[in-house]
């Protein structure tokens, strides 16, 4: 083999090495770009996770506050109902005492007044019972029919 042939073969080999190196460099650049994109996406997802965790903590705090408020409201409602029930029981005792005095003036009036008071008291206790059962089954339905309660209380004033 002559020097010219050797140089020619070395040139061909060098050209192949250069082409291979350029292909490898292009592949490396593409992989580096993909890696950068994936790292950016990963960072964005980490930020979103952090934001979601913060939102979750805020929502959990709000749920806890709402549960505390619901329990307090339920306790207040039960306390008010107990007080009203106590007042109604005391009013019934007072009505029984005064109705005995009225008995001398008219027996029918006493029976009608006692019957109305007894009916109103039973209706109110039914509302109280229904409300307490409703609180046990679903605390979000802690509602009292205020119009019905007002009409019952008005019945005691008459």
C-alpha cells in the first residue's frame, strides 16, 4: 500500500469519525433539551403540588372551623331548647295553679285552656324531639321551624 492509499483510507476513516461525532453531538443536544424540558415540567409540577397542599391545608382548616361552629351552634340550640322546655314546663305549672283559681269562674274555660296548653306543649316537645333526632342523623339539617315555634309560643300567651 502506498502513502497515497493510506492517506486516502485515513481520510475516509476521519470523515466517518467526524460524521459519527456530529451525530452523537446532535443526539446529545436533543437529549439535553429533553432533559431540560422534563426538569422544567418537574419543577412546575412540584410548584403545583405545593400550591395544592397549601389549598388542602386551608380547606382542612375551614372544615375544622365549620365543624367547631356547627358543634357550638348545636350546643347553643340544645341549650335554648332546654331553657324553652323548662320555661314551658314552669308555665304549665303556673297555668295549672291559675286554672284552679279560674275553675270557680267557669269549668269549661279551664278545660279548654288546659287542653290548648297541653296540645301546644306536646307539639313543641315533638318539634324539640324531631330537631334532636335530625341533629343526630345529619348535623347540616339543624333547622327549627321558627314560625311553628312562634305560633306555639303565642298559644301560651293567649
